[in-house]
C-alpha cells in the first residue's frame, strides 16, 4: 500500500509541476492567446475539468457518507479513501477555476466583490461549506471519534447541495438553451453519483484482492450502485433530449443542430456509460474484477465527454433569431460579434469552433496533479493523526 501511495504521489507531483508550467505560460501571454477559446466561446477545457472534478469529489463524498451513515463497517476503509479523494478532487476543481480566472489577482475579486445574487457566488459558498465539513469529517474519522458518522452525514449533505447549486449555475442561464432546463440540477446530482461510485469501484478493483479496500461484498454493492446511477443519468439525459426535440422552435432547432455537429462526442457521452452499465449489471454478482475495472473506465471516460458536451452545444446554438416585423415568422438567427475587426477575418459569426491549444492541455494537467497528490497527502495526514491519537491514549499525561 505504501509503495502504491508513493507511485501515485510521484505521478501527482509530476502532473502538478507540468500543469503549473502550462499555467505560467498562459499567464505570460494571456488566457485567450494561450488557449483555443474566443470571446464567443468563453469557457473551455478548464471549466469542463472543474465540473468533472467537482462531480467526482462530491460523488465520492456522497458514497462515503452513505457507507458511514448506514454503518456498512466492512466498507469503512473504502469510505475513508472515498472521503479523502472527494476533498482532493474538489481542491483540484478549485485549481481549475484559479487557472481559468487568468490573472492571479482576479482571485481577490471573488472575495471583495462577492455578489450574492450571482449563481457563481452560490457555487463559491457551497464549495467552501463542502471543504469545511469534509475536513472536519476526515479529522473525526482519523481520530475514530464517535461523531464521525454525524460529520459524514453533514459532509454528504453539503456534497448534495454542491451538485444542486452546480446544476442551477448552468440551468439559470436562459441565454444558453442547452443549459436552461430544470433537469440540469437533478442530472448533476445523478452524474455525481455515477462519478463517485465509478471512481471508488476503480480504486477497489485496482486494490489487492481480498484487501480491506476490495471486499467482495463491497465490489458487488458498488457495481450495483454505479449501474443504477448510470441508468438514472441516461434516462434524464435522453428525456432532456426528447424535450428539446418536441419543443420544435427555432431555438431548439439550433440546439439540435449544435448537438449534431458534435455527434461523435455526444455518442461517447451516451454509449460509453451505457456499455459500462451493461457490463456492471451482467457482472455485479461475479468475481470478474477485470470486467468491473473496464466498466468503471468506460463510465469515467463517458462522464468526461458529458462535461465537454456542456460546452459545445451551449456556445454553438444561437439564442437570438430574426423575425419579420408584425409577424411571427422567423427568418434566421442573429450573428454575434467575434471581436475580430480585421479585413481578412470574420467580424460576425453564428457559432465558433473550439479545440484546446497545446499550452491549454498542458495546464489541464494541474487539476489531475492536485487530485492525485492531494489524495496521498490527505490519507498520510489522517494516518499520522490516528497514530498520534493512539499514542496519546496509550500514554496519557
């Protein structure tokens, strides 16, 4: 276990350094010049990684909370890891946000210019509440306190609230028809459950067979949990797609066209988790660890595609349309200024292409490094805290 922790820690440290180099290169030239984004496509890879990491962080914590609250004692070691990984993933999401802000000084505006009417402010408050509750919970778990179960419940509630707020952040943006749906907050919670259970299943499958992190009953429980969560997510996603198709308006037509332009990515979002779900339902009761591992990987890749699909349709589906005066007839969408006032470049456009620049991809390693290294450091700190408590109990003053 210590050897595995060292390998993960070294890998995390290397990714963190490489990502920091990429971020530094972006800072020297500006966020837009160091990315594939434009003034139309305002959110790129880092925001996708933020949503990706938050989902895994909140989901891992929710799974850990369920284990502690329901007192599944044989799964406590896995829940301990899940709670630590959950905090590390949320810290990684914070790193993605900091990198997306551009200049480091912009961090101060998040504190001095807090606008409680903004969904982004709700998100910041929810993130802070989650981090505080998670830290206290981890200390209680490490010290084997009787209140660990209570704090696990509180941290789990904060994780649920965080995902609902994240969903509201998108669904309240009425200018982006792909986001503006009441299904979004519910689906964000479902995706968190998918992400957390898939990540813990991945960890359990990679652990030594028969170890505390890979009990046979735990693998079965996680397999069923993940498969059911994927089924709920797919039902919500397809229901939302059907609602858009049945709306039959110019706006919904623009959304469907934007989805069609990203069809391979959208199929990955649906097909990969579906394939993982089928494997898990088929192998949940068996001891085929390799199959469960493959299913977890398929689900995780599919969720990353889902996070990317939050961006492409939203920024390539026009929201304003031309109408004939005095009639209801719609003639076409309004073009949007690209901010490029050059003779040889387009000044207006209906959509914009986006492909992350090499420096942007390098900077994207930063959140992954924070997640890996943070998980190792948190688990090490918990172990030391537990040892200190045992020594104090054995040799009281």
